[in-house]
């Protein structure tokens, strides 16, 4: 089978897939997620030393919040690309 040449492919301009407003909304969501997890995880740290409780709950919450941020970014980019492709199909 022959490969389509560049002239046969539809022209889709790459538009901005993320916006500054979206990034601010994502930052607020991640901060809220961090605060929620920190409060939840404090009771699961097996220590009576408040410094250790705060340290490990904070580090664990930061790691999980980073994964949450990546998931939000992937969702936004995929959704934007799908909407853009749908718009250009018409």
C-alpha cells in the first residue's frame, strides 16, 4: 500500500492546546487535591513525632499531586486535540 504524501494529508494548524487560564484552574485543582490528601494522609503516618507526620504526609501528597497534575494536563490536551480534529472534519 502506498503512503499518503504530505500534499494529500489534511492541513490542520496546531493551535494552542493549553491556555493560561486553564493552567491557573489546574493549579487551583492541584492545590486543593494536595490539601485534601495531606489531611487524609496525616492519620496514616505511623509516628507520634509531628515533624515526621508532616514530612511524610507532605512528601506523599506532593508526589500524588504531581501525578494528578499530569493526568489533568493529559486530559486537557487530548480533549483539545479531539475537539480541534472534530472541528476540522466538518
